[in-house]
């Protein structure tokens, strides 16, 4: 914590038992300092994204362009008297995973796993390997006893400091589904500090497209999101259009070639690094959709169209959602959807105005491994054993301001941390420096080295082969990209080599 700040944090609630929650619990426990650590998880087991749901519940109707805080993922109404028992909630909470049956990891295991334990095997393992890994991580670190499962954080409200200059605390309103009695049990808890490890791949995003909302109403069930995609058999002989060209769009399109009517159509807004000059056999590329018409016609920006499409699969990603954040009690929103960022944040982890609130797992960058650095930095900071204090609030504000300016100038997203120019390593190094060493008696985790082997794996092991790799990296005299055939590419920003993560 910065010089002038109070350091007495003794109880910490971690929300979410995915990879981020797993390593955060381990880091806090290793300090042997905190008197109370609890991990609240809404699912029946740890694992987060990797908890496969073979038969997912249907998603609520698609609402194109609508944001989670515009009625897509509204908060539940908290009973006026607590504790309380109520009939079980029926509102959809997006708690199931987007992972599909054939999914394997897309980051080499040496770079994806936490530094102290490797995956059972790699480099690109089936989805149940990371699930087993996260679950074992809790038992291995004896943090499984800290888990409170089937329990959703429904409201998070700040408790102002008891005295001037003191630390704020947090009131949590929790809801546990009691499967035996088929009731929801609601109660409150207070903690000195809270770490949000609730992930950001739960609430599907479908962009606004003229006519899409009416198309969804006219052809119920025809438009779906990749969150509920599980296997290609369901689409046998169907005429399918996929929208999106990142990891989900690529995988779903490639997999559907085995069963769907050919060609499988894929609408791409931009090329990915693994695209060649023409689509693979069985796939037809289309540009962005211009409009959906009520006679079923789908018109693209180049004036071409498709009729009689059986299924449209939006693989357009996800938006973060914080329905538990009590804007009124906390004095401000947590997240700005227009700007695409956490407000008043610092280093994608801390908050300028809430010293006892933090987020682990938010930036889009190396996943598990980077969560480890965030977790260790927080564990050291709140135990007062950190090496480097957080900078004064003015400097944290400057960091935020300068990052906003950089994004406005260069494009990209506030919480995307690219690999190629060294930004990821710079960010991790900042956390490494804050954390510092453990005590002589061995209390506290020491932030690990990234190591040449990890860096080599990230830069050389690719799940998705990149056609003509190397050629695309050629530059002409003015630093512009040169393709294999010698043409200079204009107006196409090359994606970061780890942009798919
Ligand atoms: C389809 C898909 C494939 C992916 N593949 C890869 C890959 O190959 N390699 C890779 O490195 N990354 C991959 N990722 C990214 C993946 O999300 C991260 O690897 C990592 O699992 C994120 O962990 P997390 O703990 O931050 O979030 P999550 O795994 O989402 O965990 C968050 C947890 O918080 C819980 N939670 C949420 N809200 C509440 C609440 N209010 N109260 C209580 N609990 C709550 C959730 O139930 C969940 O268990 C993939 C993501 C997706 C969607
Ligand atoms: N392990 C695996 O193999 C695997 C598989 C699937 C997903 N994942 C992970 O899951 C996470 C989410 O991946 P994702 O592919 O679902 O989502 P994503 O990476 O966020 O990609 C969203 C896609 O939708 C496109 N898009 C967004 N808005 C659009 C619009 N208005 N019109 C047209 N296109 C639009 C984007 O185009 P632009 O590129 O032009 O922005 C992009 O291609 C990532 O972390 C990914 O690594 C991993």
C-alpha cells in the first residue's frame, strides 16, 4: 500500500473459484497472515470456465447490441429482511460455461499453468485437464476448506471507514442454493477486503445489426450464440452462417465442415493471423452483415446475400458483468461499457479510490500465469509485506489517463495487454516488483520467474498454424507489412501474436 495508507486487512473474500480464485486463495493462504479467507463460488464445484456443461440451459432471447447492465444480466432483488429463505431463483444468471465438447486449450501448458504445478499433459490439452487442474489446485494448497459453493454474491456494498483515514470494509449479500430443500438461503457477511475473480466470459455479446432483433422474433431459435454451441451433430445438413473470426468463430466454423451443408459461411470483420489468402475447403467467407430482412434474407456489406439460412451462430465474444455491484452504496459504477474498462483502476488489478477492493483475472493476456502475479502482489500488499508501495493516487490516475490516451491514439482495448511489444512482460514485472520476497521463515509466495522456456513456448508453439509465418513479418522501407507475393498491405493492422487468448 502507498506510504500514507492503513494496512490492517485481516479478512478477505474471494468471489469466484475459477483459475483466478484458485491462485488467489493459494497466495493469500501462503502468507499465513490473514485470519479469514473465504472463496464464494456460485457453481457446485471449482473450475470456472473449465466446468463443462454438456447440456446447457437455453440462453435468454438474444438482444442485439444490449449491454449486461441494460437488462441483459440484471441484479436479483435482495429480500428486505436478512437472513431469509426464499423459493429458488428462476432468473437466468449465465453461470454455465461456453466450453464445447472438442475444445482444447490454445496456450501451451507451460505458459498457461501456474508456476508451481504443470498440467497433467500438454501442450494443448482437452478442456477437462484444466478443470481437474483447478480443482486439484484447491486441494493441493489446502484451500478447498475455504470454498463456499453454490453461493452467489448478489450484492457488494462498501462500508465507509469507521474513522477518518481508515479503510473501508465490505458487506456481501450472499445467496446459497440448498439443493436438498430446493430453496435459496440469503444472508450477509462483512470482510475487510474483497477480490473479484468472477471472470468475463459469461454474458454473450451480440452486436446491433439492422433488422436482427426483428429477425430473432420472426425466426425463433434460428440465431444462437457460441456460448451454447457444444458439438457439430446438431447442425447436420443445415445451412449455417457463423459470425466472428477469433478462437470461437474459427473453431466452430472448422468443426461444422464435418456435418453441415457446404459451404459453411463465415462472416469476418477482420482477418486473423491464421487465415490464409483464401478460405479452407468447405468454408465460404463473407464480409460483415449489413442487414437482416424479414423474408429471411441476410444482406452483407458487399451487397451479396444469403437466403434460407437454417442457423446463424454469433461467435462475437462476451461482455463482463457485475450485477452484484451496488452503484448507489458504492458511489459510482464499477465498469464503463462505452469505454470498455474498469473505472478508477490501476494496473488492471487495484482501485484508486477503494484500497480494499481488487480484481484478478480481468485483462486479456496470459491467463492463469498472469493471475498468479496479481494474486501474489495482492497477498503481499494487504499483509503489509510488499516490497514496493503502490504509487500515490495521482500517479495511479496518470496511469489510467495515459492508457486511455494510448488506446485512443493506437486503437485496441483498455484491458487487452499485447505480447509482441513486451507490454505483457512489463505489466507482469510491475506486479513482480510490488510483491517482493517472502519472509525468511517462508511465509508468502514469491513471484516466479517467467523463464526463457515459457517465453519460447509462447512464441513458438501454436495451436493454430499461421500460413506463411515469417512472410507477414516482413516490412518495406517505410515499415509497412509485405505479403509473400510482395504486395504491401495497407490499412490492415496486424493482430498481436497472442490476440486469440
Ligand atoms: C470458450 C473458452 C475457451 C478458453 N480457452 C482458453 C485457453 O485455451 N487457454 C487460456 O489460457 N484461456 C482460455 N480461456 C480463457 C479462460 O476464461 C481463462 O483461462 C480462465 O479460465 C479464466 O479464469 P477466471 O477465474 O478469471 O474466470 P472464470 O473461469 O470465468 O471463473 C470465474 C468464476 O466466478 C464465478 N462467479 C461469477 N460471478 C459470481 C458471483 N456473483 N458469485 C459467486 N461466484 C461467481 C463463476 O461461476 C466462475 O466459476 C477460454 C475462455 C473461453 C470462454
Ligand atoms: N481454447 C480454445 O481453443 C478457445 C476456443 C474458443 C474461445 N476461446 C477463448 O474464449 C475467449 C473468447 O473468444 P471468442 O472467440 O468467443 O470471442 P472474441 O475473441 O472476443 O472474438 C470476437 C469475434 O467477434 C468479432 N466481432 C465482434 N464484434 C463484431 C461486430 N460488431 N461485427 C462483426 N464481428 C464482430 C470480432 O472481430 P474482430 O476480430 O474484428 O474484433 C472477433 O472475431 C478468448 O479468450 C478465446 O481465447 C478459446
